[in-house]
């Protein structure tokens, strides 16, 4: 197996060394997309045949994480990390000066330009750098989310009434401009590919859907495929999360205002049915893009990455947003396909989604810049590296911290000195908090010390020793 992996890696290196055949790179990026809501990841209801097919053609990572956020808009932090290559707190330091970073060449797209790539971008940006300057060509650069309407919040009501419709263009959102934004992304991408097919220059495409973020809108035919009464309710459903205010995901948080408090099973079914519908609609657009790529005749020399900026609760644990440390919100789908890479491989090594940037740079033959802290996935895919990170770190403001290691996850709510421990191997839904069990005290202490060590490495200034000194 190791000989095969080494051979694959050697073939890949030979491929990258050929300047005349420099590979193309297509990056497909979703928003608010939990790893669990993909057919290839085992979801029994949602239909994602095109993403599933991409997984069959490449390597699917089962445990890809977002590192966290200094902002309630988790996507801002995720995308800044992705484009600058820096871990969360170092990314925060350069966030406000992101365009200066771009001008200095310390940006993903700028490295691709310098490597001789024709760079293209369409869709969601949400980084305070000039997208139209960051890429040689761009189209329909979008903000953080389509405009939500007052009718899109606090719904459905307890009596079942609902003023909002996911398929009605009168509510704007994804329908603003006359065509659904996901379809616009696909149209833009296809247009660029038709031009790129006639050129010899390698291309780098950054295709960022605003989907599947709310307002979760899609054509009625997709909505009809997920009847509310037949939509699943997560096993960890609860009317309200006990620590929601202390963790910074309470009743005042925008994402959590989408459904009434307390949550009802029916309201969660409504939101999840609309979530599945916009997912399937986006999957169709992904299929259109991949078909267009094949039509160029360049697919065999193209690496395709698919992932999302973070996940989403959408009814798990009494929560709707992504501002929490549970797997449904910090884990995303991550698929890498391309020449020389194994097909149909499933990789359980924990990684960060932002490792995509370092991977793309290696594919492009770019030496990893000194400031890029995330790591290439290629050695993991080839079996040359069995551990990408010793532990997975997570943070949200000064309200939450998390460490995942050795099959366990420790979640901390420092403002109330609360902690929770989950054995992910036995309890993947994170329903059984083991923190109160005496036999887990030593494990909690070890994980807490490991987390504090990670804080020092990552520049995390939050003092955990004060609220959790009794555990150390």
C-alpha cells in the first residue's frame, strides 16, 4: 500500500514539474453546508448526485473542520483564513488590512497569478480585499448573504402560519436580479470555461456559492421534493439549548432568530426541508459546472476541490446557526479530485478546510509561503502523512473553546466556567455529556492542558486557567 502511495505521489510530482502541462484548479465553495447533508456522507434524504460523483472520482475527507471565528459572521473568519493561509487569530490580525495583504501578494489568488494562472472568481467573497483586483477576471461579486426579509424570521409560528415562501421571487434574496444566484454562479463559470477551452494558459477558478445560506430559497420543484411532514428531525433535538446565552448563540443572534423559541419539531422540519431543497438545487449547478469542464477537454488535467466555509446546526441541539462547537457546525464536506490522486478514497484524518489553499499552491508548483500555516493535503491523500494536526482546535469569540483529540471532544463555555465532554467514537451526535463522570476527570485535565498549549501556539489570549483552574 505504501509503495502504491509513494508511486502516486511520484507521478503527481512529475505531473507538477511539467510547466507545459501545469494543471488547472477549480475550487467550488458552499456556504453554511454541514458535512452530514451530503449523500456521499451518508445522509438518507438529501439528493446530491453530482457532489457524490465527485467524491467517487477523488478523495473524500470525513473530518474537515473550520478553526473558528472572532466574529458572529463565521464565514468572514473562515474565508480570511482560507485566502491568507493564516490560523484564526493571526488571520484576525490581518483582516482589516486584507487588501494591503493582497497588494503585497500574500493572497491565494495572487500566488496563483504569479505562478502563471489565469484567475477567475464569481459569487460570495466576504473578505475586505478587492475581489475585482484579486482575480484577473470576476463576475457577480456578492456580499455575505442575499438580503433576508422580515417575513423570513421567527417562522413558522406556533399555529403553523407562515408568511414566507422559499420559491416566491417577491421575497428577493437569491431571486434578486431575476435569476437564482446559484444558477448565476454556474452560468458565470460555464462562460469562463468556454473561453478557457480555447487558451493554453492554466486557469484557477474560485466559484463561491452563497447557497446554502439562508434565506434558503429554491425553485418550487425542489421544495416539493422535501415535504415538511416527511423531513427528519435530528436525534439531538431540544426546544432550547441550556447554555445558548452564555455561549453567544442566544435569542439575540441573527441566525437563531430564524425560528421561534422554544423550537418545535415542526419548525425544525420546515427549516430542514428548505435546507435540503437549496442543497439539491446547488448540486445541480455543481453538475452543470463539472459538465462544462469536461466539455473543455481539460478535465483530465484539472484538480477540483469542493468544500464549505463551515457547517450549520439547522435544528441540532436546539440551535439554528453555526456559532457553536458541535460537529454539525464545525465540520464540512471536503472532496479533492484530480490527476494522480486515488479515486473513491475515504480519508478519516482530521484536517482543516483551509488546508485547501496550501494544497492548491502545491498542485500549482508554488513553494509554500512562510506565513501560510495550514498544510497541504497531498501527503495525507498519498498516505505519506498519517497525522495532519495533533489535535483540532476550535474557538468562537471569547465565549467558546474546543479541542478534539483521540476520539474525544472537550467544549468550554468560559464565561460560566462550564465544560462538556463527548466521546465522538461512541456518541457521534454529541448527546451524552461525560464531564460529570469521575472517571473522566483525568482525561478532561489532559485535554484542557493540551488546549492551553494550543492557545499559546495560536496566539489565543483567552485565559482558561482562571475559570477552569480546578480541573488542572
